[in-house]
C-alpha cells in the first residue's frame, strides 16, 4: 500500500484586484502518493501555479486569499498550521523550483552562500559541513568543478546551470515532495532534455514525489504518472498518463492535444484550433467555463457547471457530454 | 519588373560580427560572430523554417537579411537587387516589400497608439494613403487577420496576446509585402492560441502569395509550417533540407539531438525512446571552437573535427549537411 503524501481538498483561492475579485482556484482537489509524479497541465492563467503556491501558503496575501479548503501533508493541514510550522515544512519537506532561474536566484549572493543557507537553517549543519554538502549537491545535479564554482554569482552560470542550482537547492534537505513550476519553459529544447533526464534520474535515486506544473503536453507525457488538466481554476480532467493521451475525454483536453502539430505526420494539414479565449475569472461560473469554446456544448452546459466525476478506473472528467457518443452522460 | 523566376531571396556568404570594445577609445578586442558565413535561397511562395537554440544567430540572420543591421560582409539579393549595396533611400523603398512579425506581441506594439494608428503608420510613412483611404485599408486589413473592424479605435492593452499578434500581422501586411520574416511569432502564445495564429499565417500566404522566413525553436511547429528547414548552430547552417527529410532522415548529429529532445505528447513514445542528451551548453559565439563548431558537444566528434571547418555539402538532391563524419555518397535511410 502506498502512502498518501498530499491530499488537497476543495482548495479555493481568490485575488482582490481593482477590477474585482479574481477567482483563480475554484475548489481543486487532488492527491499525491509516495513516489508518484503528478503533472498539472494548463494554459497561462488557469490557476495551476496558484494551486501549488496556495498549498505552501506562498501566495502573496494580500491581494491573494485562500478562501476554503485543506492541504493535508501526511497528517497536518498546511493551511491550518502556524507560520512557524509551515516554514519548517517549506524547503525541508516540500521543495520547490520555479520557471525562471534568473529571477529566483539572488543576483548579489554567491551560489555557495545561497546553497548553504537552507542547510544551516533547516538541518543545523556547521558552515564547513554545509559547504561540503553543497559541493556534493552540485555534483549530483551535474555541475562540473563544483568546489570552484561555489564562489561564482548567478550571472556567471548559464540558464541550464542555474536551473540545476535551483534543483540542488530544492534537494538540499531531501524533501519528500518536489514541486516543479514550469522548470524548463525558459530553456532550449536540448537543455530542457538535460533537466528532464536529471529529474527522472534523481526521482529514481531519491524516491521523491513530484508535482510537475507545465503547459507543455509533451514534457508531461515523458515524466508524469498521472496528469490533471486545469481550465479556469478547475481541474477538468484527471487520469493516469497513458489513459489521458489515449482517450482524452474532456473537449478541452481533446482540443489541446489536437492543436499540437504531429511530428510524425508527413503531409501538411491544417491545425485544429480551439476558438476564442479562456474566460476572465471575475465571477463564479454557474455554467461550464469551457462552454463558449466547446464544439460539443449542450443545453445543460449553460445552466450547470459540471463537477469532476469518475468515468472509469481512476479516470475523472468534468463534462456533461460523453464525447464518444455526443450525448449527455 | 526585370525579375524572372529565380529565388526571391538569395543570401551569399552573409557575415554579421558585432564588435566587442574595451576602454575609453573603444578599442576593438574581439567580435561576437553572430552570423558567420550563411548562404541560402528562398523561393517565391515558399516557407523556409529556421531553427536553432537561443543565441545561435537565427534572429540576427533575419534582421541582417532585412538590413536592419549593416552586415560585416556578404550579399543579400532580393529579386536580383543587392540590398547590401543600396543607398538608404532606395533601400527604404525596397523595405516596403520586406516586412517582419516580431516575437513579443506585448513589446512590439506602441501602447500609446490605437490599432488604427499602428496599422496605418507604415502607409503614412511611405505616403501611400491618407485620411479616409487609410481608414478603409485598416478595416480591410483587420478583416484579413480576422479581427472585428470596430476594434480599430482601441489600444493594445485591451487585447489578448493572440489578438495582439494579429495586429502585428496586419501591420506587416499594410504595405503589400512579398516577403515576411516571422521571428518566433508564436513562442509567447498559449498552445490553443498558437494554432489559431499559425492557421492565419498559412491562409494569408495562400491568399496573398507571400514568402516566409519562419524563425522558431519549436521544431514540431516548424515542420508543420515550412517547405524546407534550415538548422543553425553558432552562426552557421549545419543542415538544410526538405521539411520531411530533416525530420525523417536527419544527418547532422546536432539535428539528430535536437529532434530527439522534442517533447512528444504521447507517453507510448517514451517507452523505448532513447533521448540523445547533449552535454553542456552552447559555446560563446565570441570564441567559437576551431574546426566544427559543434564538436565540443558532439557525440561522434573525433580529432579531425577540430582541424577542418566542415562545408555545407549536398548529400542527396536538396539535402545539405555540414559534417565531415557524414559519408559523401547516398546515405542509407535509418530509422530515427
């Protein structure tokens, strides 16, 4: 029996803006088991980053506000514990890497200083122990001549190397969960391949669980065990990776997959495109948020927002229509 | 027109070095060799895809073709006119026919101008239309890029990324160009919006008989839109071929590595997929490796690769490769 590490229930996060309340996350529930990699896929503004930031209470408050929900890590609700306690969880038990390694590293601090800090803080190592451990960590993430490079500043590293440093920092305290928020989006494909391979290798060596947030359906196919697709602050489909790609069941997932050019296909043919744009989230949707763009839309979609419900073995979808038959479920 | 059926664009040995200077006298101590001897041709009505990693010189090549930079050496022929030899005013007149669509739809539109002003400005600059004529033409162009005409009075911030890119396309079309450089036009857009813009570009090409140079790092999208594809590495073209050839039978080890790094939206693909993972980063273009520039990251490089700079050779009809390890004769097709 695998251990459940993270159990998020009914998470809702709002942002107060001058234009009104933005409903960024609207009741998201998911779980993460030990050793599992969950991919969260969606386009910009769908709430995928805010969901994970909310779990760690890293959403800037104000303007952000976690309105409802639980985020149970092992037996503690991360949304209910004290500020001191969550601070001990961040970094030590749940590590995080971000999209842009240049802005997430401090430009006026050496790499060595930034790496040793969490070790001294969370693990109580001495300066010397921390230094040795840092060299070891940089070695693990594949930075050559690590001991010389500790005194370098972030600008002396390339984009791929900076992302490796970020991973080393996230791994510093051997967390159970690594949250990767679009870690390869800013990188070139060849460097992206290096980082993905590195994370896969580390996952096997260290046995950690990963939440990989991305907009790239290709990257997720290569790394995740299970995938959740988000749209307008809702999870609209969730399934084991192979099931999702072999039998996508939400019209949005289908549209996303079809709008990618097929690298294997030889003839030139027109790309499928989803009409329109994602909605702004100023009011709580009482209809399915995808309805205005959906080719399968039926009467019920305009009056009731479908909730995620199971349609098969560990496959869940939030849609009133069975797209195989075109009829209401 | 004296121009007859040759390639629309012919680039000959184009070099663009940016000087690195030091001290108060700005003494030149070196050069960033962004484009280092590129030759290629683009046929009328064709789309040539140009791919490579960031910093490989693909954007610089595009801009140098348009003479937005003054090239260090080499020639660019547009309909048999050498653009590098033109005086500023004749060059400006030629530019009407050569336009560009930029990567960042947020930075490339002036936030203080309305859509009408943005699209109408090129026509004003060239004195091609005035007042009512401009309004009529702007409406026509908005129609063409499938934006509502009533948006003409709005400002860029009122639009989404995809809509802004459409405005950028309309602006590029304002002067009836025959050649458009699309510099990563979809990189900043979401997946569902990318397909919309690519479809629009394809429709316009058909309707207006446009020729594109499509610069991108997304190899799957390049394959989709291009007729031929050129792969660039550190200022030189390493492989150039028909769109299917490059993907089915890539010959240069760099192209092979690039292709194997593309994320594919199919988990089954990864079951027995051996990714070729390149070591290290792209070297600095200020000091490229001797001989073959790719040799420092190449899985099959030997000592001889440091000696000679490989030339772009035609291996099979229309398939050019710059690698001395690729046999000169017909190569047997292998599954990759």
